[in-house]
């Protein structure tokens, strides 16, 4: 077995005879000497070969060398092994490489076109940054597992060939040889984990693969990994503490120090001052309300504003585009000096508080309050992208609490659950079920937000069959549908289902933030591209007629 | 959060005020007192309630109690908590249970009909033995992960939405909204893990979900969990040591002491003396050859026999049935005393060696040597089932080495790879490729066997593109097919693919042996039944026409 790793050689190994295996990351000739940067999973070390001229020693070839560790004339401070080099006595080309299709960058993830990177993923992963990402992913998930084990949780694997219960996103289907019958890939192990609570497991977790056949957007993947947690007999404070300690203990050995407990923010406060439900609190410039003072001037019911610390005129086009896309009606971007005295007085309070010397004010006026807030919230996020307001090394965890139970769909004029149909009502607001004021009903649910991204979402679950029935009734799910879709789960309510609650975190999301990656694809070994295609293997692909026949399927022309 | 677990209470907790949550495993009235066995994930403790008569306190109801720990009048030695009980001062029925459909056995897995157990899996899992199985599974996989991490391996998650490359078993297909294009669920991460070696990961492992749409047999599952391992720059001895240490270190904290290194057995020796390639070496009664001496008597080319230590007449029917099913031609079961003197002399050697006082001889005569061996091998396995020859607590790990590269199919008269098409040839036998004696070509592959089950299968992989091409040519895979099925993988051979090798173990198989379960379903939380149906959720199930329309699919009538 390979025992010596070139990247780990230091001055302590001086004069040792070593055998190394690795890849030619770089090479250059100097007089009679050939210098090779040999890369393996530990990093890079310099090799020196004398009087060698071998056409098989191409870049990215896999080689084996024997030689002696010696001191470099000039140390390379960028390499761990930079003080030494290996004077090669024997070498063997194990597998010579053709000309590679793109440059492999040994420090960062490539700047090459992503399509070609994905097509040759096995070369792309040779980049130091990409291997580091895979290693971080491994360590993070191992730490997670050790944490839960230590706390008495057990990991239970739930089925991937599961039942189709369409809601929200599309289920991926899996045909079976029982004609017309299909498995579905799980969008989450939600019902299985609740059934494990019914089974008395009490403390469950799972690093689970989940699937959603959603319309593709820039950074979506059809399959991803979810850290799934469920526990019996605990309340919100208990699961908060469990998760806070988890992130703190898991991230500490990886170099991040997280303060606990995490701050909590009311859902409505977040909407009002950040214009969304996943606020990035690493930077200020909060949204304030000036409707009372300015609605007459703008002739709109709601006026909201952000006081910013620099002029943004050069980015006006993109700011305005973002504003319009988010149903913004009227946007004003005004220099402080050009404001009226009344307005100056209004905004100066904020400018002083945030210590802004030359304030600029971004004002959103709208007849719909939600739209006024969301459009300005989208601008606030954009301003961070444009001006890097947030410290990329800072991790701001934040709980969002006190969620509405229902979301009103303006188009269909119906209510749907904001989280999901298994979430408990906040007792003090149950009275609004009777009065029909569904917008005032609150849910026992919570989100964990990190740096402006939703990391995870959880809730206290319903365990009283009468309450669950009431919920389904409100959502207009008929008795028959309740039985056909959720019958297997509802059965457990009749046999001592305990009080329970849980949460699930998106692992790729966390890793993307930790590694400061531009794309979720940089933290997945073999991702699909933005169109849902694996460019490496060309999947999805045609299948044979014989395969379809087995399943009694026909593809419509 | 729940901090006190009833099953853990001991005399040390005497007089403590405790709050417990759990399920009513059993109850009985005695005068004014109600005794309840309260079960939670830690086990059972006795509760005493006085003057309580509550119809909601049914078996399997979920309750909360407050009370004081007191000494039991008579200790129950079968319970960890058996010296104490809790005198209940307050109780709350959290969720009352209906009459349960089958008895929940608190010691072993149920004797109830398996269909009803699977339909109410959340109740079935309340049985102590089932929860123990889940817990063992969790601990085993955690130990595995810690072992590999310690040895510098990283766990990399490979795709579940993958490319269909049909071979051997059927691929499960996943339709996509790109009409006519399908993902396939992986039968193993084989090509992805080899690509990770091309990527320079060097040491990979994964606890991977894999899928095979095989014709169902008694103990098959459409999805199962595989411990997948691959490493670069190591040979057979290195991976043997890695795996041996792994099983030893992983099982030790779970209570099993495994001796390393594991013995090795030649494939052909196993076939000749055990009649199969996964011998159970916990008991003797090996097959010996007597063709030279007895083929004339039986008028068959091959005569093989087992000398057994007791008479088996009462099981003759089932023994003969097994014999015939395995192409047995002529079976004789003979008392030692009824043998001729020449035969006595022959078999006495074996009887003496195995210290058998009253030997019985089972003789298989056949014109095909394979069939002579396999039919007798099947009987040997059956004898263990019938007479429990093996110690169930003993774990006999064994490597099977020196495999043939190709398997001859008597019906199609063609050769197929015995392992798979990516396995290296044993150098000394490459000459037989030229002479066309494919049966003499040996593979660098190896199986790990435990107590008569194949635990895992691995090989040294081909990394020379010319050798891989030769292999595909021998198997009659055209250039075009090579490209369309394996092109993405073959590309990596041109860019410095390193020498590598690996293995994969079936996790359910291991767990079944360790827990001495009768069925693989007892070590899976939510299994399919023998017909491939999840009786709990009724999957696979019908889907809506809308769902099929999305994928442009029609189910043929």
C-alpha cells in the first residue's frame, strides 16, 4: 500500500528513500534537469529527474517514482513540502495522459467553462479546491453522525423506492413490472421519520438522499442530501439547543467557531425589515416604514425605504430590473442633499444610527405592502452582491420563528400550508380557525437561516388525530383523498403516536456557504448541470425498447 | 427534553422524583393497584398506579407519568430496571391506542404473520429485538465510517439518478421530462468509484444505496445498502488487510472478537470440497472424490461423497428434493455397516479423521463433475439447516481467491465474466487468451465469505486501455457498444487512470448473520415483502394520468 504521500514530505524526511505515486501537475526543463510537480491526494512535491527525455511523461500522467528526499535550493513557501524535493532514481509511467482539455488549476476551482469541467469531471476533481470540497463534505457528515450518536440518536435508512404522494414539487417516478404501478423517489423522508416516532425510536436522524423533479433553475439539483432529524417528547427549545450545539460542535474541528445560542427573529419582523424570510444579518441597511409620512407624496398606500451608505447610480439598471421583477411599483433613489427638509429629518435618524456620512435613500412605494417589502428586500440582497457588504468569513445563524400557518395564494384565492400539513397550530391562535381568519393562525414551525440562505425548516408535528383531520379539512382534502394519500400514516395516530418534532437541513447549501462556492455543483462529486443533465455520463439517456417493454411502457411521440 | 429513561432506572435512583414518557407494553390489575410495564427506547420499567381506572390506559398508548422511584417487593431479574418501580403520582394519556392487531413481543421479533407485521411496521418496530437490530445497524455503519476516516479514506456520495448501462440484472428506470430519456438507479457505484480513482481521490468509501430490479426470491430486496470501497496504488494483500482490520475493529465494540488475518481458500478447492464458492467452514463433512474407485460401480464418470455423523432417513424426501433441484443424478445414502469392505476402507479414513463413530455416507454420482459437486454441496448446506451443525455465535470469515475470469454458459455456449468486465487478468494465465482456453484464464478477484454467505466481492481493476479493449473484444462487445455504454468511463483511461482495486460488501447480509435473523427484512426499517411490495404504504401504487402525461408516458393495456 502507498504509505508515503509526496505533499506531506518535509525537512524531517531529509535523505529518506521514498516511493511516490501521483500525477504530473506541471513540468519544466532546465538544462539537463526535468522538474516535475507531482500531485497526489496530499498535495504537491517537486521531483528532479536528470537526463530524462521521455515523451510519455506528459502532464496528468500517472507515475511511480523512487528517489531520495533532498533540500531545495530555494524553498517554495506556497507548498507544505516546499523545503524539499525528491531526486528521482527510478520512475515508471503507470498511465500516460493525452493532452488534457482544460488547465487544471492547483489552487482554486477552475475558471474553465463549466460544461467541459463537468464532461471531464474526473479531471476537474483533480483540482485542489475540488478535492478539498469533497474532503470537507466527508468530514462534516462524519462529525454530524458522531454528534447525533453521542446524543443518543440513531441513523435509520428509509426507503428510496417509496410511495408517490404528490404535493408541491413533482415526484420522480419509478416504473415497476407490476404494470401501471410505480414507486416514487422521496422528496423527503417526512412520513417515514414520523412513523419511526410512532415506532418508539424517539431520537432519529439520517443523512438522506432526496429528489425533486422541479423546474430547473440556475442552482437546483434533481437529487440532493438532507440531514433529517426527528425526536419525540421534546419541544422547540430542545430542538433549537440540539441543532445549535450540533452546528457548533460539528464546525469547530473544521475551523469555524460558532456562538450559541443563535438569535431568534420573528417572521414578521424579518419580512418588515429584510423583505424576506431568510435575512442576511451580516450587514445592515434595514428596511423602514415611512407610509404615514410619505404615502401622500407618492400616492401609494405603502412607502418603505433603505438608507444606504454610497451612491448606486452606476448600477441603476440592474437595481431597477430586480425591483420590477419583484413587483415593485415605484422606485426612487435619492441623494440625501436632494431630499426635502422633512424627508431629511426622517432619514437622518437612521443614517446617524448606522453612522452613514453621505446617505443615499432607496424608496419603494407600492399599493401592496408585501410587494413594497419584497421588492426592496430583493434590492438589499442585490446590493450585497454588488458591493460585498457582508464578511464572507462570518457565519450568521438565525432562527426565524412565529410563522403563519397558511399562505394565501392571491391568484387561486386559497390558503395552503406555509410549512406542511403536519405542523401544529399555535394554541393561542386556534380561535382564528373558528372565525375564518386563517391569515392570523400561527404555526409551531421554525426555519434556520445562515447568511441569507434557508438552511433548514422544521416544526412541532400534530399527533392528535382530530387536529390532523381538522387540518386536512381546512385544506380541502377530502376524506377519500386523505385515506388514499396518507392512510398509512394516519393509521399511526390511532396507536399511540407520541408528541414529536423535527427539522431537516440542506447539506449542499451549508457546504456552499462554508466553501464560499459560486455554485452548488462545486460541492457535489458528480452533479447534473443547470439543465438537469449529467454531462459526464450523458444521463438521462435513451433506453432500449426491450427495457420499456419490461415495464409495459410507451413513450408518446 | 426527555432526560430520564425508564429502562435505565436502577437502585441508584431510589426515591428520585422522575418524569417518564413511553408506551404501555403490558398492564395488570391487582386489588386497588394497576401495574403497567412502561416501554421506551431504553427498555421497560414497572409503574404502580393506585385507585386508577381509566379506559384510555390501553396497551400501546403513549403516556407521560410523574412519580417516585421505589424498591420492588420482588425484583424482576429479566429487566435492567427490575429492582425498582415508579409509584405514579400524576399521569397523562398523550395518545390512547386502539386494540393492536398483533401481540408485541418484548423479547424477540414477533411470531405474528409477517404480512400484518409489515402492514403495521410502526408497531412491529416497537419490539425490543427490532429496535435492537436498528440500533446495531446504526452502530455498525458509524464504526465503519470512523474506521475508514481514520485510515485516510473519504466518503463520497455518488449519484442515484444515473445512467442506464444494462448488464446482469435489470436497471430500475426513472422517466424524465425530456421525452424518451431516462435516468437509471445504480446497481452499484462501480464506474463512479473508478472515476474517483481517475480523479485522484486515492481512498474512497461509501455506504451506498443500490437497486436491482431482479426477479424476486424469498430474501431479495429491490433496494439495499452496500459498503463500497476503492483504493489506488494498492494490491490484493493491502485491501485484504484493510478489510480484515475493518471487520475486526468495527465488530469488536459490538461484542464480536474476530481473528485476523482471515484464512484464504482457493476457488477450486472450495468447489471441490464444499460444492459452492461460499463455503461455511464452521462445520466439517467435506466432499471427497471417489471417482477413481467407484465410477465403475455407479456407471457415472464422477462419484463424490460426504461422510456424515448421523442417519438422515427421516429427512430423505427433502434431501432428495434438494439434490434433484441441483441437477443431481444419482444419490445413495448408506449406513456404514451396509457398505462393502472396499467402500468401508475408503470412507473409514474420513470417518476416523472427523472422529465419527457411526458414519453415514451420502454419495452423489454424476456424469457432470460440476453437478456432482453442486448437488452434494446443496445437501451439505441443507444438513446444517436440518441439524444445526454450525455454532450460530461463531463468525468464520474466509477469502475465496484464484477465481476463473470467465464463466461458461452451457446453454448459450458463450463465456461471460465471472466477476465483471473491469477485472484484471492473472498475468500467468494471459497466455490462454491466445490459445482460446478461456476456462483456464484466472482473474485478480476475490470474495469475502462469512458463514456460508457471500459478504462481498472485489477485484484488481484494469487500468491499461489496451487490456480493457481486449476484454470487451473477448466478450463480443462491439466498438460502438463500448462507446455508447462505457464511453464516459473509457475516456478516463486516456488521462492517467491509476492502478486501483476495490470491493463492496452487502450490509443487510452482514447484519442478518450478526443478529441471527431469519429474514433480511428484520434488519431493514421499512422493507418490501417477498413480492416487492411495501405493505405499509402500499407502494408501488397507481399514479395519476397527469403525472404520466408530464413524462409523456403511456402504460400499455
